[in-house]
């Protein structure tokens, strides 16, 4: 058996990784309304409409709780500005429930604009993981016994690349489906704005939703940095060794290590957003 199979399977693994990177950008750039021809979005809209009736009932309840809590001091009700503030709170909450879908899509569009602006840099940073010619030549030049350890390393490397690719894309899909969950259930937490006691729940819901939307910006930034690193840093190790086995082993280790870093950033995007924006 020649060493050409190692080159073939490594190219397959790297192509699989590059395909998942491209899929990530395609997924993040897609709006929930357009994903899967809008079939999922229509289901979410139906759930949202169904929950609005419950949200209106909670609106009355939370508003009454806020009024009764304030009833201990009847002097407040004599002030027109106090009664007006209660009326404004009630009307604003009613409007938020009625047009909750528009509110959620507007927030997503604003965050999507930020992501698109960041994504423009991907046109100038187009490097992908590929097997350099120096590494390919080193693999083919190795003898049978010298290449035996490299066979095992190659198999383990391929498995790691495939697993990391799947973990990364599953994390991005999870973020996308969380957007659907937030949008579907939005009438309930939005109804909490009706009461001063319950309004922190609504504020936390909005902040959490913004955080989920902004996770896309962190993921895109991480992919851009990864591509830039692969296009510059990883190639530096290839030319640093004249020994064929050391060269191939070092290249695989550095590439897989950088993949681990990227996957860690993608999985930790929610935590990074919370730390950056205090959400």
C-alpha cells in the first residue's frame, strides 16, 4: 500500500471541514424567515399567535398586581403623571405583545446588519485548510516502516477533524433554533412588562435574545481569525523542518490545535457575548 491514501483521506477531511465552515456562514447569513423555505417560520408564527391570547390575560394580571402594590399609597393616584405612567405602561406592553414578531425580527435584522458588516472581511480572508505541497511530498517520500506511525496519526487526525466539524456545525444550528424558541414564546415574557414587579423578566428576555443574535458576530469573527491564522501561521511550521515525519506530524498537530481553538470559541460564543456586552 502506498502513502497516497493518506493524502486522499487528509484532503477529504480538510474538504469536509471547509464545507462546514462555508455552511456556517450560509446559515448565519440566512434569516429565520427564509430558512428551509420558511416552513419552520410559519409554524413559529402560528405558535406565537396562539400564545398572544394567554399573554393578554397575563397582561391584565401583571398590571393589576402592579396597581394593587401601589394602592397602599393612594396619594400617588391623585397625581395625573402617575396615572399616565400606568396607562403608558399598559398600552406599551399591549403593543409589544401585538407586534412582538415585528419587534423580534427588527432586533434580529439590526444584529444581522452587524454580522453582515463583519462578514465582508471574509471576502479578503479566503484561506482554507488545505494540504500543502511540501507535506504531500513529505508523505510520498516516506518509506514503508517510517510511515507506519504516520498512518495511525492520520487516522486519529481524520477522526478529530470530522468530530470537530460536526460539533461546530451542531453548535451553530443550536443557536439558530434558539432564535426560533425565543420568537415562538415571546408573547409570554413580553407580557411581564405590564407590572413593575415582573418587568425585570421581560428585560432579561430581551437581553438574552440580543445575546443569541449577537453570537453570530462572535462566530463569524472567530472563523475570520481562524482563516487568517491558517493562511499565515500554519504554513510557517511546514518549512521549519527538513525531516519528513516531523514536518507532517507538526503540520497536523498545529492545524488540529487551531481547529480545537475555533470550536472552543464557537461553543463559547454565548459566554463571550455576555462578557462583552454584559447581557
